[in-house]
């Protein structure tokens, strides 16, 4: 945490004395403390502080190593005092996270300090979080291991006659029972016609023979997320379903092959998109090929046609092309990969062969 704080402070533009950390993800990343409340004041050339209320104080004193932990009383008076003590005139805020109303409240309550929204500071925080440390990667891999095991389990569980909601509940239950801290997002389990909605929600729809079921799920370990999608068939598959599945699988593999240090993210997106377009399904793939994953399920950079960021070793990004045929069926296959010098490490172990359950 010390190095992270130092790197952020060294990257501050001239005239900015520190950063006010108010978000859950900012607290986790810069202090190691996972809590729904708390404020960190990171100051150039001075000690850093973490102010936290009674509910979390015991944990904070144990967990937070590189900031002085202070029990929260009147938060803004405490912040004002620290700013006066350290001659702080200008603080950057986390403008990616601070709501407008909280910003207005901070501004009113700290009249002597200019709170500034610095694009460069927020960009630096995103860049720092994009490249995972070995410990962060370990947590993501541990979360993915549970997710892969959940997929194996669910393949033996799904039967025609069950509902999408039942399958989603079983996945969630399995991940909890096997060590997950919680889901990394609301699970998507959609069968038959509902599978054409990329972000559909599980319903009481009954799974029928001949349905595709798309399951998009993940869990958290040490605050870090996993994310995977598999599409499986129940009972039987048509030739068209097989063909669409094969195209999505080839797009997924083409994109994974394109990942390497120095490759622009948009080139990875293009590898999947061009293959799908060449097969005549270009209009049926309307989302980006992938996104980074970490403390949050959607982080930067993304495998998107608009993202020119160059892949760097340690980035963990999903590869999740799909084809969605309106009102009929859809297929998505999603792996998480970690960029390396020569290519990438696929963190998802589950088979991508078309399974007919
Ligand atoms: N479940 C959200 C995603 O895969 O991006
Ligand atoms: Mn997903
Ligand atoms: Mn994803």
C-alpha cells in the first residue's frame, strides 16, 4: 500500500497537495481496508490518514498499515484540522466516484481547501489498478477457481423442467459454499429465447429441450472479482445453434490469440468482431469484446473499438464475444486472461466445447 500511495502522490500535478479518498474501491486499493465507510487523506510530503467510524475501527487498526488510523468524530472538523496542520490548500478528489451531492457537501464543509477534479489523477488511479500485482492476480485466480468449479457442478445439475432462476440460485449457493465472499455481479442465467438478451435477468422461464442456456457469473475473493460466461445446450442442438456457437468460439479464440504486450486493446476487439462480421453476424454482436476486472467487475482498459490503450503484462481483461439473434437465441463465451509479454494466460479453465446436457 505504501508504494501505491507514494506512486499516486508522486504523480500529482504541481500545486496539488494530496488526494481525498472517499470511494469503497479507493479505500480498498490504497489502504487495504474493505468497508462501506471511511475517508483517507493522502498527503504529499506528510503522513497519510484514514478516518473511520466506530463500526470498523478495530478492523482498521489491524488492517491499515500505511496510514494513521483515526476514530471518526466530526469528520469535516477532523479533515479541516489535518489540512490546517499540513498547510493543505488543494486536494484532488476521486471524481470517478464522488457523487455531485457529496462533492457539494465536502466543498461547503472544507471552505479553506480547493477540491479539484483532475482528470490526470483519476487516469493515474485507473492505470495503477489496471496492472495487477502477483497478490492481486492470486485473488482473481482463487475466485476463478471457484467459478470454474461452479460451472462443472452446474453442468451436472441442469435438467429440462428447471427454471433459469433455480440455476442462478444453485450457482450462487455453490460459490458461497466453496469460499466466495459474494457474487461479483448479479448473475445472468437466460435460456431459450431469453438468451438473445446479453444482460437478461434470470426468470421463472422453464428450461426446455433444445434450449441454449447462457450463464454469466463470478465471485469475489479478497475483494477481487472473477467473471466467466458459458453457453450450454439442453437435450439437443440444431445445426444453426452449432454453427453460431462455433463462430463465437472461434471469435473468442481469435481475440485471445491477439492479446500480447504492446497490442492496442482495440485490435483485440477487432480480431473477434471481424471474424463474426465475416460470418455474416456483425449486427448481432453489439457490445465490446471485453473489460478489465479487479476490485470492480468493470475496470479499464477494455477490449473495445474505442480503446487505444496498449496491453501491458499483468492486465486482467475478459474476452467475451457473443452473437444474439433477436427473439430466438444467443451465445456468449467469456474467459478472463492475464496479459503476458508473449501473449496471455487464460485464467478460465472450463471447457469451451459445446456441451449438450
Ligand atoms: N457480467 C457482466 C460482464 O460479463 O461484463
Ligand atoms: Mn461476465
Ligand atoms: Mn464480463
